[in-house]
């Protein structure tokens, strides 16, 4: 059985952590980028060290190869909603004198501030 255990962050990169009961190992991979950065460890301390080393090695490899590293979460994404909700959001934004993007950004900022 595999279960999600948490999230780690290092130098702006985020990884979701899992635990494999079968293999008795923690493992994870960097999220929000196209390149694959994965790591594992038998303890939280090992896992944390492996994650940091993986990110650092990735950044060094990119530098050495003259490649721009993938940036996690570039700041834009598509959101799919029903046509009815899209209409209501657009009308609300228009009434407030702001763009649809500004309204959605504001709503998202309020949502994550409550967490």
C-alpha cells in the first residue's frame, strides 16, 4: 500500500512525499515541472537530504549544460468551469470594474490565505 505523506520545499521546488509500505521507503518527485526529479530515503532525515541533493544536482546539471531549469509554477494555468459559472464570474468582474483574471486571482488569494 502507498499513501501520501506530505510536501517538501527547497529552492522554490515542491515535492509530494509518499510512503511505500511494501518497500518500507519514503519517496517523492518534484511537482510542477516537466523534468523528472525523484528521490527516496528510509527515514525522514534521509529523505530530506536526498530531496535537497536532487534539486541541487538538477540545478548544477542545468548550469553545466547551459540549460534553463524548469521553473515550478510559471504563474499561469487553465481553469475549467461550466459556461454558467464563467458567465457569472465575467459579469461580476465587469460590475467591479476589474478583469476576469484579477477577480480569479483575488478569489484564489483569499482561499489560500484561509489555509
